[in-house]
C-alpha cells in the first residue's frame, strides 16, 4: 500500500516542467505585464509590430547560433559578418544599377550576393575550426575583426548608402507585409518553424546534440563530427545573409557600426532560451523566447525613463552571466 501511495506524487512531480523550461516563459510574461503597466502604448499593434520586426534580425541569426552552440561551437563574428555582407550587397546593387535599372532583377541580385557571401563566410569559419582544428573562439574573434575592418575599408571610414531610387523600391521588403504582418516577422517565423523541426525531429538535430555532448562518443556512434559542425557554421552564415537581406531596406546603408553587439544579443537569446552553452542540448523555441525577452527589455527602456537605454548592452551581459550560472546550478542539482 505504501508503494502505491508513493508512486502518484512522483509521477505528478515528473510531469511538472523544470525551471529551465518555465523560467524563460515566466520572465517573458512578467516583462509583458511590466511593460503594459509602465506605458499604455506598450501593447498597441504598432509597438508590437515594431518590436517583432526589429527583433527578427537577431532572431533569424539566433536560430542558426542555436545549432552552432548545440554542436559545441561558438561564433563571435555574426555582427561583423552582417555588416560586411550589407556593405557588399549595397556596392554590388549600386554598381549593377546602370545596367539593370531599378526593379526586381537588381533586388534579386542583391539577395543572391547576400546569401552566397553568408555561405562562404560560414564555410570559412567552419573550415578553420573543423579542418585546421583551431578553437572556435579564436577563429570567430579573428574573423570578427576582419569583417569589421573590411566594411570600414569599403566605406572608406564612412557609410555605404544604397541609391535613393533603389532604396525606395527596396523599402517594402522591410516595411510591408501580409495582413498587417511585416515581412521580417514572416521570414523569422518560417526560419523558426524550419529550425525547430530540424532540431527536434531530424537526424541533423540529433547529430548536433551528440557532437556537442561528447564528440568522441558521437564519432563512435557513426556521427561525422566535422561535417556536422561545418554544416552548423554554413547554416549560421546563410541565416546571417537572410537577416541582412531584411535589414538593408530598413536603413539603406551600412557602416562600421552596423551589427554592433549582434553576436552578444544572439548568444544571449540562445542561452536564455535554455540551450546549454557547452553544447549537447538545444532548444529553438526557447531561443525565440530569449529573443523576445531581450527585445522587450530594450523596448521598455526606450518607452520609459527608469534606466538609460544606453545600458542595454550591460543588462544583456548581466543576463548572459545569470543564465549560465542558473544552467550550472541546474546541472549540479541534476
């Protein structure tokens, strides 16, 4: 009888989601309540659409970062990579304008340049890390400086601007949408759905988790560790290209300040969402919650005068540290 009465409570306890799952969701709900209480426009359709559109860039990149970190990697170069791709995209489109004119073909050319440049940049990072065996931190720290320097050189220390007529034609890619939903939000949603399916349902997601958990065991389990890691960096580079395609029509320019701290925001979103920093476990839907948390913090700071919005980077840094500490404590208790 004692055994029978003891079993149901254990079953109920195991059915309760852990704090690693509930924590980010509760934090998001609390932020929404705080924002609504501090500013009456916080929950307006315009503000929500603005928050989601601006968070789409980081969100798209963060989905790719989720796979990289799950496989035991890291990429500090995504912000600089986005700046370089944006600058390259603008230069190519401006150069092709006399021959192609303002229209769909030149927009497609710019998009193709962004995607190819992203894939090549991701392949470069992946090659140096997997084939040459250099630490991911060192490689991406180096390429971060390279890409930032290149876009500064291309802009001659200033700003690269898209032709005015071309910028006007390209603007709807960011500002328009379907049924009131902006295109960046739609693209972000599609990337999230595909990423979640790939992470939780596909073999590639399992290979990423196995590689990040223990690459030696993964190797003996017939997982091609180097190929898996290479594919994660290629995927991340491709998604940086996608994010840049959505970003360029917003301002129509690129400079050395473009994409600053994007790597911090992407990594923070991934860690807040429950992906283990050392690899072995990833959660795409959690990354989405992490992106929304960071975006809402930024939005609340801009709508209120409680804390200077210039401290947003400091707040994100504190959040990363706290998220890692909570992960370590949860692992120790487990």
